[in-house]
């Protein structure tokens, strides 16, 4: 599991560079919640998520709920093709409310 963290202007910028599946779910959730607890605002890049399953989606939902409970701003950006496919299949884009930028031609990669 690889999560890169950079802080700039009071915002923690995280980049998930791995799969978000049942095999990484527990460790990833624990690390992401810990990072959320130690910042005021968080932006998570999903551009390097190579695979995501229902466990990965549950992490994103739980993290969004945790941020709301802690009254912290959190957003997901740069959704990978794998994430876009799952969001589209499960009709979750509106649930998360983050802007989703599609590649040229309007298709996920």
C-alpha cells in the first residue's frame, strides 16, 4: 500500500498509488483516517488507483462520513479510469459530489 502525503497552504494532499480492494482495505482505511484526524483540510487524488472493489468504495464512503463528523473539508480529485468505472456502475458520482473530469471524448480511460 502506498499513499503519498504533501501539505501545502494548510491542505493535506494525498495520492493513493495502489489498488483499493479487500486486500488493502483495513490498512488503507486506518492510515487515511489517521491522516484525516491530523489535518484541517484534505484532498485525495485517486488518479493512481489501479483497481477498486466494493471494499474500496466503502473506504471512500466511510472517509467522507468521518470528515463530516469531524467537520473537516475533504474532497476526491483526479479519479482514475478504474474509479470512474465503479462510480458509473454503482451510480455514485452524485453521492460523493466531487467534480469529475472526464478525459477528452467523454470516455473513461
